[in-house]
C-alpha cells in the first residue's frame, strides 16, 4: 500500500517516535516537495529526524490534478492531495481537520496521526496511546480535548 503524507501528521508521528509505524503499515511512503520543506524547517520539532527519514521519499508535484479545494489550504496539503491522485495512492496521512474534509470531499482515503497511534497499539507496537498523545501536546501541536478523550475511549485507556 502507498501512503502520501502531509507535514502536520509526520511531525506528530515524529514526536511520538512513531515514523517507523508508517514503514510497518505501508509498503511505500511518499511526500511532495512542499511537505518535505515544511517538515524540515529549522525550529520545527524533530526537523532533522524528518529530514533523514524523508530524504528518499520526495516526489515533485505538478498541480495539474483536478481537485475541488477552497482557498486557505497550504501548499503541502494541496501538493499531497495532488500527489495522491497522480500516484493513485491508497491513503493520505493528514491531520488538519479542514484539509481532511477537503480530501474526503475529493474521495481520498485519509488517516491521521491519532489513527496511526491507535493502529500502533492495536498491532502491539506500543502498549498505550496516552504517552503519544502527551508527546504531541508537549511539542505544541494542537490536539483538542474531545479528540484526546475519544482516542483514549476507543482503545480503552
């Protein structure tokens, strides 16, 4: 299976030390140039870890793919959706709620970092998701209380 990843979800997985879960779940991981650039900006959490992890996964993107999008989405999100369509990917890893709604509207299969945390627990990669949720919050990544509680409830924590 092929997954195209957006920056916010990659950063969230990196702060959980969970990038290897992508390798365990998917056969191939690809990112557009804009996502690589967003993930590796100096000062971004785990920027150097992401640079090393993503350096052989970058694919240039042409915005020729047909997407129905509102204004306000970032280049990384738009390039990731376009690359998904171009490569006929199986999943789009994306956390931003608005961007995820646009992806679903365009009939793209999505998964987010919390979904990957839950998958990692279900598959026995981690004993609990709570430490991962805490790491995401401590890195300054927004995670609503409702999402936090729903995720814990789903896995019985």
